[in-house]
């Protein structure tokens, strides 16, 4: 088997493990998501090595990609799970994750979700308000089941990332204000059926300046140390995730810098640490293969119209995100500058704007790189478009892990009223 990831063979054909991407696209159709377990394993082991000097556990952030096969693969490698909905919980159970390795995060846990999580004895709730604590305590008392509670702290840090994925500032909906933590943590010790297990922090996603992690973790540790000096039990600290991915150059994350921060702060501490990587484990391991429908020219503007669209990959229009796009087969044609766009009736339906790319013909395949995270999981059926097929590559063989629904099946989910 070749090295993990997507590579070109001697004919300059894009491959994964021992399989040609063009063959897979012809077999399963396009748009098509392809995931490489080899790269997933490599990224997981690199992250595991980075945090190995300290006492802790890795919980895969399911929101990055909630495919039950991908959750299951990370679980087999040793991951627990970090979830933000009961739907994600049910996916984890279907994937074989033990509830005792599941952390339930998120600001909007409903009472029915809390009750089901309690009945299944999850590892802990990361709570984000005193109001949430009141709801959990009331439900736990009714069920006579003890809830493990971790307080997510808002450390008021703006980590120089996109405003829509920055979660560490006071102006966001996330976490408990720093000045309120001591009072609420006292309540954790006073309430029946509540077990305090520690503090949590998560300041956002796509963070490249690791000094922000150091600042956030230092604040969290100082607060935990102070609580312990006042005879409160603080056995665990949840450090969240957020390590950035270089979408433009496919450069692996620099886990060594993260290792140094975690080691410097926690090597000799007694805290049990939780880590919640998502994007950094899965993003690079996925590509989206799309077929060229046609080439179009408006005056001096060139467009490559493809069959993938914003319903498959919303990141470019939602986050102004960059994804590398390349022909599956290199034909040595001249380079052009074009907008690569989908068929949806929105100007915002684009994959790349003003992108230099090899000229392509109708029916050629293009590969959109680094779509393992926040792509399929954020997809929709807008414009009555069906989902894409998804396959995973394991030991040089492809496996279908999500089958597209036909528009006929989508229509059957609806109810036509007969009263008009």
C-alpha cells in the first residue's frame, strides 16, 4: 500500500491507497466523497503522540463528520466521542462507542436529550450555564441518577479565526463567564445527584497561533488550582479542540507545538485531561470528486460548471473558505483562470473563484481537496438535489458508507395534502 493520503501515480493519475480516483468516480458516480483511513490513522497517531506525555483521553468531535463508519473507525483506534446533540449520541451508539466514553457538549441540550443521556450513563455533561445546571439537576433527581458535570468556561479570548467559528469571546453564546464560575462550582458540591468533575474550555476552530491555546489553558488551570485550594474537587480538565488545518497547501498540522504547550502546563499535574480534535483528524482524509458539466464563457469571464454544489460543500460560500481543486487526470493542457461553480440557482454556489487551473473538458473529473470535515455533514437537499454517495478506503478496498437517496425517495418523505 502507498503512503497515506491522495497521491499521483507514474501516469499523473490521482490515487488513494492502490485505487484510481477516476475508477471510483465511474463506479459510484459523482459527486462522490472519498475518505482514506490511512490518513485518518496517521493524523490520530500524530495527535496521540503529541498528548502522550500527559494523562488524558481523546474524544473525537463528531460534529466534524458524523458518518457512523468514521466514528466507528476512530473508536477502534481508541477515541471516545464529543457530541452536541442526542442525534450524534445515537450515531455514536450505532457506531459502537461506549456511553462511558461520550462527552455531551453544547448550549441547547433539551430536557429529553438530558434524560436519555443520563439513563445511558454518559461520561459527562459539559454545561454552559447555571440554567442548564438547574435542568440537569431536576431531571437527575427525578431519575435518581447522578450526573457528572463539567463547567465550560468562557475565557473571553478572540483567537484570530473566522467570526463564525470563534467561540471563546464573551459576546458569543458559549460558556460561563469567568467571574461566575466559583459560585456555580460551589453549587455542584451542594446539589444532590450532581458530581463535579472539572472545567472545560473551547475557544474556536481553525486556530494556527497556538499562543491562544496557551493563554486559554493557563487561565483554566489557574482557576482549577484555585478551586482545589478551596477544597473543591476538580479531577478533570477538558481542553476542547480547534487546531487549524492548512487548506491551501495540504501541510499537516503542527502537533509538536501543541505537544509543547500541553506538556509545559500539565506534565506534572494531577488533572485528567480530555482532548476533542475533529477537523485536524479528518479534514485532509476526504476529497469530493465532481464531474465537469460544461465550460462557459461570459465576455472575458470563464466558468467551469460542475455537478457538485453548495448543497454538498457549503464552506466556500459560508466561510469564504479555500479548497484546492485539481484535475483527477493531468493532461498537460494550458492553465486558465476560471470560476468553478455548481448548478444551484445562487450566485453563492461556487467551489472556487478566479482559480488558476488546468483547462478541462466536459465529463472530466475534478478533485476538491480537504473536505473530510464540515462538508458532507453540513449538506442539504437544496434545489431538490440528492445527497452524494460516500465511500471509505480501508486496506486497499473501497466500501460504500452512505448511499445517495433518489429524488423519488425524498419526495416520499413529504405528504401531499388532498384538501386543495
